[in-house]
């Protein structure tokens, strides 16, 4: 890795780490009902919303009612967006000259599920498919609502660990409103203004027509881009106003906007570890989680950067003007923007694939076999490296519980966490959570690889790389991430249906067991840890946690990784 890359990555991690305590403390105060500097402005709006909707702020829910509210809210968002997409040609700001890609029922269904689950998987080109009304009222609103709902579930999960001898996890609607008003909306407004300052459009103009040097006409898309950009990252949604996402100069014009976007993706999920530590009364536990996450993050950065900086001598011999040099002059620049280069492209690839935000700025399908394997492995790990907004923390806690369960079995001791026993009911919820992702990813990938409908999507590649493209599609959908390898054509009824199934399992098939687990822990009486209990805020436990995450991922996905990126690397 060259010095420039080290400096950029180090600067990013320093900024991220410095933001952990202030952002984590702020979210703690928001969801604990403590005073914040925004209260004079937002409290009246909050009370008005409760009065209009009939929500009782003091009435809390058990895990079942919380889960029902969460699922119901997601269903309503899906139906609302589906209606908008199917009727956009009759709604404002629809220009048939430019919106030429038809929104078929299966594509509209897939897109509606995608945005209501924070996946924002895009089997369409934004500038040729979506009207300004669909982008603003449909997609952007779901970025706010779905992101806030995920944060609410994360808060409810942490409450379950922090409380004892109760069946209450809070009120979903109250958590949703506070996540929206106090967290996402202010940060999004500030971020959007910064993007406009940097040159990101925020208008409702017709597309511009320009004459090129060759004399041909170029159509330049316009639109309210800045409104979508910040919340897609803050809400760990992803997606993009344009087809090429963050590679488009209107979405991401400068290295500064690239840095801001990466921080927006990671800062809230990373800071949530601090919120978690404060809520459970053990800040060291939150820092232990953050340290493990960051170690995995750095490992991905180093591996991906090395692979992309070294490139492939067989495919890009011109990148090696000096045959005796072990490092190429520019690395593998295929599919990358010159204004970002290898280092910032790799940073975006690793940041976006670690969470639920597929807001890429380069084409990962053009990465080397190992370079492209890093985003895939990040998604297969299951959102434990910072992760999605709210969802990342319970993914990491589940791995911690699994670590304690295995350690307890090895030493013959009943495993405990935060003074709560991990008994048979808790173990069953753990197994449901751990198995949901691998089952849906591997079954859907196998179905695609074994059927004509699935193989028909491989329009440019076959062999190991083609298998990798298929696995990435379903790993991304199940991780509610949304990024893809562009060589796989997914706008077909087969992929629109199958990826939608993976999105639903990745969203609700994980959130419901997590809430059930929180309910089981909340009902228990807190016990003081004895001398033989395993401390979970130490370097030793962090090492166990790291090893468990890697081993579980390897046991689940090593065969398919071997047949995909590993085989591609060995044969090319």
C-alpha cells in the first residue's frame, strides 16, 4: 500500500473515531428522553404528530407488538411506493422523452420492497426510469422512513439488554419519530446544503442538451439530486439518483464529497456502539465492539487496496511500464473514476459493503478477483462492521452471544451476557438469526446457477466470475445493501422476484428474531457476574469475537467463495 492511501485511510479513521462519543452520546440522550439543543424546535412538532396520529407517548410495547408495528410500517411503505411507481406517468414532473424505461409490475414491486427495506437495490437506471416526483416523494421519503425504522429496532434491541424483569421494549412509533426528527432530518439538511455548495444539483429543470466537440448531442440529466444523496447515506440506504451512483459527477463531484459520503455512511452505525455502551451501563463494551469492527474494516481496506493497486499483469500490462517493478504505476483503474483513483475507490467499496449502504463510486465488477471478493465477504459477514443504521449493533451482539454460547459449552458453564443467561429459548433465536442469511443467499444463488432463467442474466461473464456475480446479487439483497456487479442483468421477472425474497428475509427475518431475543433478555432478572464469568469488555473477548465472526462466515460460505473469486484468482 502506498503512502497516499495510508494517509487517506488513516485520516478517515481518525475522523470517524473522533465522532464516536459526540454522536453516540447525542443518540443516547435522544432515545433516553433527555434534553437536547434541538428540543425547543422539535418538541412541538413531535407533540403535534402524536396528537394527529393518536399515539400515546407513554404506552410501551412488548417485543411482539413492536415487531408487528415494524412489519406493518414496512408493508405500508412498500404499498405507498408501489402505487407511486406504477402511476408516475400521471403524476407531476414526468417527462416521457427522458423516462424511457418502463416500470413493469415486477420491477416496481422489486423497487418498492428494495427501498422500504433500506436495500435500495436498483435494477433500473434512475435518470431514464424515475420521474422527479418518484425520486423525491417516493424514494427519498422511504430513505428517511425505512432508515428511521431500522434505528428504532436497534434501540429497542439494546433496551432489551439493558432492562430486566419487564416485557416492555419501548414504543415503536415514538422511537420512529425521534429517529426521524432528532437524528436523520437535521443531519440530512446540513449535508444537502454542503453538497449543493460542492456543485450537486438541486433543481427541477428539464434535462440539458449540449453539443459535443464531435458535433453530436449529449443529454445531461438534472434533478433534485442533493435531497436524495445525504439521506441515502445517513439512513444506510444506498442507491443513487443516477444509474452509475456515486461515480456520477453530479452525485459525487469532488474528493471532499466522497469523504463526506463515506463518513455519512459509517458515522451513525459506528457511533451506535457508544450509544449501546451507555445504555447497558458498560461503555467499555461499546468500545470493544468498535475495536473489533475497525480491525475487520482495516483488514478489508488493506486487502482490497493491495489487490487493486497491484492489478492484474495479464489483463493490464500497460500499467507496468517497468517489468522489474512490483507495484504498478496506477493500479487497476478499470471501472474507476480518475478523480478518485484506486485509494478512494477502495475506501468507498469497503465502507459501503460493510453496512447496508450500496452507494458505490466505482464498478466492483471490474475489480480484480481478490479486490472484488472483499466487498462480497464484507456483506457475507452480516453487517457486523459498523453495519446498517440500528441493525449493525444487533448483528454484532448476536455474534457476541454466539461466542459466549460456544465458549460456555467448551468450559461446561452456562453462558451469560450482561448478567442475563443464554438459555435454550435464547439459543433458538440465535440459531434462527445466524442461519437466515446463509440459507437465503445459498439457496437463491443455487437456484440462479442451476436454471436457465438465472443463467440468462450472465450476459457478459461466465465461469467463476459469473458465479461471483450471482452470489453478490443475493448477498447484497440479504444484507439490505443494494450494490451489485454490473455484469449481471437483473431486470427480469426471475431476479426481481428472487432478490425481493432475499431483501424481505434480510430485513424482517433478522429483525424479528432480534426483537424476540431482546424480549427474552428483558424478562430476565439481572444477575451479578461471578468470578468464573467471561468478561465481554476485554481484549481476550474481542479476540474470541473476531475469531467467531470469521469462522462462522467461513463455515457458511467458504465453498462458494472457493468456486467463485478464489478460483478466478488462481486461474487468471
